[in-house]
């Protein structure tokens, strides 16, 4: 049968309704559509969504770039070109080398061996876009040179490298200015490979910011010779070649000419963060009379160390502006002794080995709220039960008794007085004639064979003991006491005694006198 050819331009009509805000979903765009108008509306809605996320209309023109932008509206081809250019955009990143490099004696530059070269050995030499390690051609290679690849400022060329002490990782300083290095190559061929051998060697020329802060100058060789360093080179990469770790590197910051590194800046930067010391730290005070000092908020000295080793005058001062010197160490060890109260009554403890002594005429007192014990090394191992030693006193009453017995005298005076009151030699005398009660008995009276001691001093009833045939008798002050015996007619001249009973021939008297102070 014959075919009918339908004219497309008249047989298929345009959409009756134009919709461009249908929410994207499988149901809205496929499942629930019933005709081609629904399909076209779904496409219109998705185009609208892709253009401007449903803002405006699906048929709106692309946004017009601002006057500062290059070009005008961009189609997909333009975007492809621009995206490719963005991916190939060149950026500079720092690359650290932890290989130790030793600077030769008398040099302020160093030629790098193969193992000391940067990880990227492609040399991007001069003002180029080549990816690789940024370098300047050094026409006098093997000697210090200021050849640079110009950067944003005169003190930040693109081939400027960081320099660090290999052992401490601290910046290297020259006259209190940070040392940098210019990365330079022997070859002038851009894109050549550095090999560590001629003609493709590389070197570091050490520089610092000049005194006015507006340019770089050579570092004196004395500040870098023989040092062992690490360095960071500058690598040019395409944006698409950046690794995630490249974004951890901070941008170089130009140092204004008026600023400088000071301890104040370091302290402020550190803040309250503690310093973790992992190596020995030494502060040398080099020069007689120089000191290291800590002051309070009113700038009064709290602590000072003054150098005086040559003259034996080195001093560590804890000033009178310190309110409390608090040492809670388990042991406070003063090896050469201590001087106390040097501005008043000075007391030395251990300055003369083993002695506590006062250097003035004032008395030395040991005083405390507690009790005082005396002890020495001989007590250990003895039968002495009190481990604290001999106590000076037990009660206030003992002090009162001491005063009553000896007066307010020294211990030596009291000991001497006690010795003087100790008993003297005994005197024995035999009765030669029986004598009645209340009659004088003495050598002078002819009824004893030996004179009795003088009993006229001290207390007759307390300071003398009289024994008859070994029995201790009780004294009386006189006959009225009615005790065993009492003073005779003359104690002082004849040492006479009288008894309340008869003494008989053959009796033996024994008199023990006690000395007076």
C-alpha cells in the first residue's frame, strides 16, 4: 500500500504550556510524563536548573562578566579552555630537604653534591614557566653571587631558600638577621636536569636582608662557614599537580625594614605554650660584671646572676623585693655553708665545717615553740631509749626550779655549782670516852680521836650527813627539835656536836659534808 509523508513543520505543533521549574526527580522527568510536551518541560526545567538553579528563566542569557573580567559570555568551549588554563596555572611551593649540607671553611656559598640536590632535579632557570626547582643562572658558578629570579619584592626573589641549623632546626643568624640562600645553577639551559656534576651543578649563595631592609646582601663567610645546614628550595608546579600536603605550606611573608626579631617578639609569639626541652640548654654570661636578671612589674630586681668568675665574685641574688622565698625541695643542699642575716647579727651555718656560729658579740640562741633535744652519733646503738636525744626541759616548773636553785646562770655555772655542792671526803672519828646526852662531843673535848669537819657553813640540817655505827642520824637545829643530834657549843672553831643520847666508848661517827657554791 502507498505511504503518506507527513510534513513535520505543520503536523507537529509547539508546546501549549512552557514550564521550566519542575523539581528534578525520576518520577517527574520520566515515570509520570505522558506526552512530548511533558518531556520538553522536563528538559526546560533541567536546563534552567543547570544555568542558574531556578533563578530567573530557562531562556535567560548567560551572566555578563564585569568590566574587570577578560572576554564576554563563555560557552562550553570557552569554559573548557579556561579550565585547562586554570589547571596549568603555575604556583610556587617550598620543598624541604632534610639532607645535611656542610658549608666549607672560608665560604659563604656551597656547591651541592648529587645527594644534596632538591627532590625535583629539573631546573626552572630564570623568568620562565617551566615546572621544576626555581633557579637563577650563576655566570661565576663556584663563587658567591647575587643572581636572582625576580619576585614580588627585592627581598623575596623566587629562588630564595630557607636555611636552618641541621641539628636544632633553628634559623641560622648573621648579626641577628636571618640567613637565606639563593638557589643557582651552573647551566643556563632552562629545563635541564641537575646532576651534581659539571655542567649541571647547583649551589646555594647565602644572603641576608641588608640593614635598611630593602635588598639582599652577601652573608659574611664567618657567619656560615663550617655550619651544617638543611634548606628549603622553591618548586614551580602546575595547579593540577599540587598535592594535598602542598596546601600546608604557608606563603612567604616579607619582613618590613623597621621590624626585627627580639626576645619580646619570641615571648609574645610563644604565649602560654610551654617549651618542650629535648636537649641541654646553656646560657653563657661572657664578661665580668654582666648579669642575667628577672624583675617584677615595677621593674624591681627579683633574681639576678652576676658573672665574676675571674675574681671569685660570681653572685646569685634573690632580692629583698621577693616577698617569700619558698623552697619545697626534698633536700636543700648548701655544699659550702650558709650565711644568715648578713645585714645584722650574722650567723654562719657550716661555713666553718660542722659549726653554727655567730660572728658578732651578741648571744647565739636556739629558740622554738617546741622542745629542744641534744643528740649526737654516739647515741645510735646505745641503751638510751629516747631516740630524740636528751631533752633540755620538760616543763616550765623545771625552769623555775633551776632559777631557784642556781639563779639565772649558764649551764656551765650550774654544773660547776652542782659540783661544788657535791659531798666532800668522809670523816671517821672514834668515841674515846663515854659521854652523856646533851654534852659537847669533839676532838677538843677529848672524847673523839679525830676532828670532825667544819659544819658552820651552809645549812646544818641539809648539807651534812652524820652516821653513828653506820646508822644515818636525823639532825635538829637545836635541842628543842628533839632529833638525834644538834649543833654543839661551837661549830665554827671546834666542830662540836651534841647528841640526845649517850655516845659510848668504841662508837664510830662518820660525817659527810657537802660543798657550797
